[in-house]
C-alpha cells in the first residue's frame, strides 16, 4: 500500500498519512494523475479513524498536491512534479555544500541520516 504509518511515532497520524504520499511522490512510486486509495480503504487497512486519513488528504490538498473530488477518488495533481523537483534541487544543493566542505560521500550520507533522524522524531 502507498500509505503507511508508525503508531509508535510521536508524529500525528494525519501528518504521517500525508508524509507517506509525499514520500511516494518524491520517490517516484506515485505520479500526477494517479488515484490515492479511498480514505475508507486506508482507514480500514491501517486500523485508524477515517477522519484522520481525510485530514492527511486535506493537508495534501491544501499543498496543491492532491485534488479531492467528493464521492470520487483523490487524484495527484501536476503540482506533484514540483515536489520531486524541489527534492532533487535540495539534494543537489546539499551535495554541493558537502563537496565544498571536503566531506566524503560517506560523511555526507551520515550527516543527512543524522538530520533525518532528528527531524523525524
């Protein structure tokens, strides 16, 4: 399934739902025009409240990444390509900064992982 959560995480479940979709977009496993699973299906599969899933979907709508159609599916918009592009640009900027400081690839990856762990708590 495209969407996953970690019940032990301190991050709110709705935020995790939205983050899962963003990660799928950034990773290329979801693309503009794709339909998201129904909120009911996600809620039932993950064992969470329907309104929690809807809040996550609404976050994505507010960011312009998803178009919500009442009684229909949630569809990923063309704006989603911008998210992937921003991630690629940020990665390139990070790599450039790491090279500039003389860091090795291993050191740069370790720094990125440490930052990821700090921010995802």
